[in-house]
């Protein structure tokens, strides 16, 4: 039995853990997302949780949030490569495609739903371990723009039908980085900084953006006016009258129009062109996506991504353009959970609790349970012939909707109290 | 495009990674296992990948195989608890049950299918990251013996119907530690050592076990004969004529007989009583399980577990007996893969490739694809109006069984070459 010294465990900050009734809904979410991804022909890839530190830092940026693995007791003479937990699924994808290049068929469409880790300081609302759900399409040399339009369609279908998300107002906001980059050309000699400032418009507001573009990027008032007109209004209408100031800008305008038109079968509010969207990463070269709660835009993007020209240049001498998008699964799930919007109902996947009114009914109970399972039902057996009231209360506590009396072959609906004769071979619950 | 300095990535020893066609079967395995577990009413639990080092080492044994996390750039003054990757799912289960005790309903039946990590030296056939599939039932104070019989039934159902495992000869071997412990009482003053020696009988053979029991445990020849008679033959027949030498032994005999009788509906060869099974861990107190390939017993157990009296005594002052079993998923999957026994057939989950014979058919193609998806099919779209031969060859390479001609509304079976008119609203592939 229990020892004297008890170490009372507590939650570890930033590492979410759920009770079975919440985990059950989390699993439904993951199943749903996977189902939609597969319905568009994306194959599953999982990579190890670790990469060599040299791979994670091949781009030259070594992030202080990286968790490195150390053996608790290091042995001497160990010359293994240093391993670190991946902090996203993009670096592993690039490494995977480069490493297995000759064994993959292109366009390569993969989804990846795994945990990633970031060594953030413990603080409320910040996860140090969380799940991302990514899709990417990679091709060699060039990739049709149709794929850029497929992404928002998939994400809209995924997010709008997640259990508990049905009434949430969400919107995909899309842009094309070429438009702003083209527009800024010749207007400042610090385009990356100007993009970073514009990217913050939702957080810091238009006035502050105006001020910073002048102060930090030396853009004159007239040009700031042009920029602010572009990023401050519904981009799709702006586009109608906009004149491209160069080839890059023209290309971006054409691309975003094409993508938006391809999405005309989605509800009007699903996708909005918003030319202020640029995404922080320089990595993106064309279409960019963000997804917000329209009544809580300050919460930030729950699903982001974009088009890139060069997936894996640091690992392989091939031009590999692609487009991808990532759902910040854990953060989104935690938000809905906190707001009490998840359909949390039961602690068990069982549809039926097989009762044991008396010990001598055990064989009959086992047989009925096995028959029900063969017909697709999930059945938990009660293995102790306790008072019936206790057994029923157990079913109720676990949220098991039906109980079965093996002696009489009767089934009781826990919600309505209705009890009827039933054959385990043919029984189906009424919906 | 690609930079000049290319870091060519290589596999990391001990961290398996699969191509999409293999991953697809791995996912089928995981789905199948989960389906069987849920059909017996086990709920899903996932715990963080890490535990506090104090939790992992609460039993006093600090394993040198533990991977500790370190931030790449440590900041000063950090006083976080040290975190380490879990090396199994039993310690996390114990911690979980203790921590959430008041929120769980008992008997608590949970399954857990996650990755675990062990910092082994890199060597062939040894994984440093691998997936385990565990089920456990925990109760407060006492737990009916029926659960001990449920475990082998579930495992047999799971393993014998995994895709690719259908023709493998496997067998669950069960025993009850009380029998050997009872028998050894008074015959040696080092029972744990005697158990460890007997546990190795499959590896080192009967002669060596006989020698070691005499040499290391000072058991006399007559008693060694009695022991070897017990562990060297089919345990169930041995049990019929065996006389218990004390209460513990009698109890163990009664329990194993009960468990074996409860399993009479399984095929004769599925479960064998083998009194030499003891399992290494002192943790187990009654029924113990191992699972072997009967034509390759030296490969070791692919699924093991047993009954324990005290799940979480180091974290909570409660008597929590349980019984559980764990499938060594990654090792089993890798074995079948290596032997070429997995049904590897396709690189994509798509049932249908929607062709694009000409650009002006794109809208029609999108519409047909969307209708097929709504009817449960997985459909990948070909987004470039290339030569038909190229599109068909792409479907073939990815193993997509059907291609759809959106213009004529025809579908072609890639295996038979048969091409017929079809309505996306009502089409079903013939099996």
C-alpha cells in the first residue's frame, strides 16, 4: 500500500493535460481535422519529436526557446549529435522532403498533426507543449496557384464544423506580399521594417502605424497616405481601382484576385482580402493567410500560413515552392474550453454498460457484450454484482447512455428511463 | 532559391521515420488498436510528454536513460522544476490518477497511446523514441479478478486482427506471481533473485537456470526439481495435480485457474499458462502477461503487463490496485515492416484523382470533387492541365485507385482500366 513519503504532484505550467471528458472532445476535434485533410488527398506524415540541433539551426537563427535533450547521466566519450525538440513542423517538413526527395511523389501533399515544444517562460496562456495541425503542398520548380485557393477552402471547412465552433464567427484574411513589397519599392530603403510595422496594425492601430512608417522608414506623407488607404479598407474593393506601380505589384494583384475568385462558393464572410496581412516571416513570398475571430480580432490568428518559393534550400539544391497553413490547435481548443463552448458530455466512449445483476449472469453478460461489440458498439462490463442502483449510478457518472440487463435481455435508455427487450445481434440505439 | 551551403540531413539513429505509404499503414494500426480499446469502454488519456524529474524519480530509482530538457540558452535566475521526457506511460498514469483523483470515476479504465523516450546508446533495433499502447483499469481498495481475464481477451482481439498480423502465430503467456513466490518461500532467502533467474529461462535455457538456482540462491536439488517441473511444462496441466504449499501459492493457483477459464471462448492456442513467466518488475503482485511469436520466442515479449496492488503510493495515500498491459507498438510495427508483411499499397489517402483535361474544366472539376467529398470520398484534384498520360501516371504512382473525368462525368478504375459514366452524387467504388 501507500508509503509514508508522498510526493504530491502538481500541474506543470505550459503543458496542458485534460480529464477524460475533455480529452474525448479533443480526440473528436483531431479526428475531424484529419478527416477533412484526408478528404482533400493529403497524406499523413509524422517526424521524430527531435531534430539534430544543426538541422534546427541550419538557417543560422538559433532560437533561445529551443529545448535540447540531455541524458540525465552522460557517459564519457559520447559523440552523438546534439538533439533538440522541434519547435514547429515546417523545419521538419523541409528536412523530410530533402532527405526523402527521391522517394516522394510531387506535388507532395502532406498533413502533420503533432506536438511541438517551445521553452517559453511559464506564464498564463502560453503553452510550452502544444499540437499544430499543418497542411502543405510542395512541388518541384513551380506550383499552380490553384493550391493557394485550396488552402482557405480546406481551413474554412475544417474550422467552421469543429464540434463547438459552429456558432463562432471566424474569417480568413488573405493577402499577397508582392502587392505591399511592390508598392513600397522606391518609397523606403527598409522594406522589411515597413512590413513589420504594417503587420502590427491590428494591435497598435492606424495612427501608430502612420507615425512609425514616417519615423522608422522615412516614408513621406503622400506615400503613407497611399499605403494606409491600401491596408485600412476592404482589400478586394481597393484592388478594383488600384494601379500597379511595378511588375511585382501587378503580379501580386493578379494572384490575389485569382485566389479570391476561386473561393466564390464559400459564404461571403468566410474569406476577406486584407492587404495589411503580411505575416512576420520573410519566408513567405506570395499569398499569405491569417484567421481571426471577427468579434475578437485582438486574440490574434488561430490559423496562418502562406506561399513560399524555397522550402528546403538549406538542405537540398532543388527549387521547391510550396504553400501551407497551420492550425494552432491547442490554443484554439483551450480558448473554446475556457469559454465553456465545447460539447463535453461523457467520460467514456462506451455506448452501453453491461450490468451484472447477479454473479451467475456473468457468462451471459460477456456473450451479449461481445455480440454488441461485433456490431460496432462500445461496451463496458460491470464486473461486480453490486446493488443495481450502484451500477446505474456508475453509468450515469460516466455518461454512458444505455445499460443492458443480460438476464432478461433488456436495454434501458438512461436519458428517458425507457426499458425494452432487445437482441444484441440487431440492437441499434435510437438517435 | 537554394543557397550554397547545404546541410545534408540524415536519419537520427533510434528515431524512426516513415515514408507516407508506411505511415498510412501505421495509422491503420493505431486506429485499429484504438477502436478495440474503445469497444471495451476504455477512455483516452494523454499526458504531457514531460514530467517533473522529481515525479519520474519519486520511486528512488533514477534511470540513466532519462532525457532531461534544457533550454538552449538558459537565462539567469531560472528556478523552474527540471523537466524530463517520460520513459513509459505507467509513471504518468500513476501521477495522473493521484493528481486528478477527485475528478475520476472508478473503476477508471483508460487507454494511452503516446510516444515515450529512452536515452539508449544508438544501436540497431533499439528505439530512443517509440510509441506504446497501454490499457489499465484502476480501482480504489479492490478490483474484481474479471478484469485480469479481460486483458488477454482484448489483446488477442487487437493483435490477431492488425493488418499484416493475420498469419502471425502469437500467444499470450500468463502466470500468477503468487504461485512461484509461494513455492519459493522457505526454500531460499533470496526470492527476488530466484525470480529473476527463472524469468530468463527462455533466454538461457533450463540447464543454466538449474545451475544458477543452486549456485546463487542455495536451493537444494530436490526443490530445484520441483521448481523446474513447474516452470518447464504447460502450466495449466501442471496446475491440475499441484498441491499448494501455503496460502499465497493456493491463492495464485485459484486466480490463474479462474482467469484461464474465463478465456475459454478464445482459440485454444491464444492463451497458455506458463508458470515461468514472472516479469522483471517487483511492481507486479498477481497475474502477469507476456506475448510472444510462437515461432520466434527469442524475439521477446511484444505485449506485457500484469496486476499490481499499489499504483500510486508514492503520490497519494490511497490503495489503488489495478491491472494493465502494454503493446510495444513501434518495435512490433518495425518487425513486420522489416519482414515485408505489411499491406503497403498506396502513398495517398485519396480514393479518386480528379483529372484536369483542360483548364476550362476546372470549375466543373472542383464541383464534382466537392460533391464526392460530401459523400465520404477522399478526392485529390490535379490542378494543371497537363497531358492526360502524365496525370494518369501520377494517380498510378500515388496508388490512387480511381480517376475522374470532370468533362464527361466518367470514372476509370485504374486497376481494371474499366471506364464508366458516373454521378458524383451517387457513385460508390465497387469493392
